[in-house]
């Protein structure tokens, strides 16, 4: 059965039907489609467009279809064009002609718009929960590593000493922003398009606000043309998902580097690693690499929908059917990546001695040596030059600033005294950084919390 056809005199070409159909992928919207239909019928009866008896028959039929699909007792019939025609045809088959009244005052255009909004709205709490779980794991790993020293990098070169907790905290902030974007999106998109019809509403006395309330929307959409042609919320979702993947990818890149023989900062659990078919010594960070790789896949979904929408005139166009497969794939991809990455992070083993050894090399305490001079009255720009000269001396002698004899310090600047070594120790370098957001402040806050507990 088609939802259209009276105006046509011949059967749709088989290849054209296959090209046009969407049941193969929009079948996952069956819960949202039936939920929307149940609310629509409730509203039609309230407005006197359907009788109470008709409402009860249709709702019972719809509920039966929903139960059978949920239980896996019903197969999706590929002869139908989309989930909407499948459900409606099955309803008519089960309850007779009264089922034909389901579509009163409704178009597939507003039905499609509703189903996808409901689906996205249902998925946002799932995504939110996964991001929250990841942040909880990050928080736990931070608490375990408040005083795990490591080098901080700029330009992929050692810059200043920090702590692993401070480093992980940066990702904790990133994923916090991801949560706020998902929350904002849900609030903004929570308007109901049902009742907009094909594009210009309907002559039936629909109560759109009542339907919106039944479906848990904040309100009905304000413009019927925009209602059926708006995909902004999907573009926002894909943008938010792309940012989540970008954050995961950055983190994966670091884990991949840290896992290398050159760094040896971490060891990835066997459950999240694979081996080589030819090199028996290999333990590859495949999960991290795949998460990094799948970032491009999610970006592709965003760019695909932006490109689809960029030149569409009002109102609905069949191009908009292309909103679904990319969005479904992106949602599935991000949910699996968040879950897998969280498991990998929870079981990651940090090599604290290797991190600390690395932090001691590369002159990460050079800025603190300059600050020592500033605290003894030397202008910072002069101090900067003095420490640069000392670094050259260290490079010539093959030692670090910690190992350079005091006489070498004093040969370049007599201000230096024995306390320079304490001033440039890793512990001092980290714990004296007490400005908000710095690693020393994080340690102090954690200690204060412990005392309160």
C-alpha cells in the first residue's frame, strides 16, 4: 500500500522504488512514529474529529503493532516505502477502514519532522549519560594522580612541569562543554512540528499545543513551513557530536604517543589492544586509533547534511530524506566510541616513574628559574636571557638545571644562591602554581576537600 497513488496510472519503476524507499533505515523510528500517532489520535478525538470509539480502536491497534515490533514478533515488509506507510497499512489490515482515519489532519512531511525530533530527543539523554560516565572516570583518575608529575607540552616540546591530574582535567573541561551543548540543543529543539501539515497547516481544528504537551514538547512550532523543512537541530546535533569526537580524537592521539616505546607513559590494557599477524612483540593501540579514525566519519555526516541543506528552497524537499542515515550512523558511532574509550581509560596503567623522569628532562623548570631571579629583583626580560645562557651551559655539559653546579649559576648571575635548587624542584614548580586552574591549586583544593571529609 502507498500513501499516495490516485493520480498515477502506472507502477513505480522497481529501481526508482528502491532508490526512493527509506524503510531500510527509517525502520528504527517505529517507536517514535507510533508514539506520535497515538498523540495525534488523542488530539483528534479531543477536538471531535474522531469519536471516542474510533480513537480507542486506532490506539489499541497502534499499541498492538508497537508491542509486536518491540518484541520482535513482526518483520518489516520491504514492499512499503517507509516506516509511516508500513505502520498505517498494518493498522488498516488489523482494524479495518477506521484505520484510514489516522492520517486526518496530518502530512508525511510533519510526521517525518516529528519522528526525527523525537528520536534525537530520545538519544540526547543516552549521549549525555555516556559523557557523564566518561567525566566520572576522568575525575577518578585525576584523584588517583594529583601528585603524578609529568611534562606539559607546547608545540609537542616539553614546556613546563605539571601533573597527570591537571592534564586529565583539561579533558574533563572539554567534555563538560560537550554536556552543555547537548543540554542547550535539547532545550532549543523541544518544539513540536506535528500539525504543520504539508507546509501550510490544515483546515481541521487541530489543537497543536495539546499534541505538543502529550508528547512532552515545550510548545508547538511557530511557522508551519519552517516546521517541515527545519533540520537545524540535526546540524546542531552533528556539530556537537563532531566536537565530542574531536575531543576523543585529541585524547586518543596523546594515548597513542604515550603508549609508544619512546614515551612509555602508559600501558593500554590487553582488552583494548591487538597484536600483529607477523611481529609477535607488537601490542597495538587499535581502539584509540579507530576512535581517532572514526572522527572523520562523524565530520562527514555533518558536512553531508550541511551540503544537502545549503540550497534547498522552502518547504519540504525529498533531499531531506538524506538527513537520516548519516545522523543514525553518527549517533551510533559516538555512543560506541564514548563507551569504548571510557573502558580503555578506566583500565589504562600510568607509568608514573617514566612520567616523572620525562618531566625532569627538557628544562621544564626553566621558567621557574627565571621566576626565582624575578623574585630577587631581576627584571623578567633580563632573567629570561640569563636562563637562556644557563640552558646553553647545561647543553654543553650534558646536564639539567637541577644538576648544574652553583658556581656555574653564579658565574652568569651572582644573584643565585643555594635555594635555587629547591625553587626549581618538580614539587615546587607544580605546587607553587596556585592561580585558579593551575596544578598547584588543584592539589590544594583536593587536600582541603579531604580535610573536610
